[in-house]
C-alpha cells in the first residue's frame, strides 16, 4: 500500500519508490528505510525519466528524522565505478488523509567538482555523464521546498540508476 501509512506488520517502511515506464506500464522499485548501499533490480537499464514517489507514511507522535538517498550509476562491484547522480533529501510532513507522516522530497544540488590540469571541472563531466538534472512535471513544492513526487532525468541523455545509498 504505497502512498499511505505502512501496512500493519510491515517490517521496514518504504522511503520512496523509484518508478519508470517499461512497455507503457509503470515499473517501481522500493527503497526501504534501511541504512546502507543497495543494488537496483533495474540496474543497467537507462531511462528517459525516473519518478520518485512516496513510500509508506509513518504513524508517530513526533516527526520522523530526515533521510538522504544518494542515487548512483554503477554498482561499485568488481572494480566498477559508482558515479553520484543525485541526492534525494526526504523529510516527513503530516498528511491528514493518510493520518500519518508522509515523505516529501527535495533534490539536493551539490556541484561536485574535481581539480584537473585545466582547472576545476564538474565531476560528472569528467566521468562522461551529463551534468544537468532536469525536474519535470507540474507538481509544486511545499513552503519548505519539498515535493510530494519528483520527475527527473538528464537534459541530454538517459539516466541509469544502478545503486543507491540510504543515510
């Protein structure tokens, strides 16, 4: 039951769902609220657009703590490099409809740079990935800048999410 409170007996709440379309049908991957690095079952499949949808709400007296999910191209396994694509900041807000704290999302835009013989360059440009992430869709953020869902992709290429790290 995504988009609502965690079902009774749910072991680990879902922070967010990474969704893309395949043959015209949505395919979703759950990102659970467990710290660590995880491989995506959709690794190696570049997409025009990924949609970040809310996972489970949390029923609690107090607001749950913020979480970060770093999205990577590459898995880091067998010498393969992991390249940071984006960081999703998750903050919980009350939702009277779900009677729970629901996750909302903010794209963290931290320019990663490396010094080269030619000066400072965007890190993603050095690794061959496009350096511009584009947010699309008609959803507006709340007063704190957090969206109920994000649609994101690269400006000039497809985005491939192979792994993520939850903090």
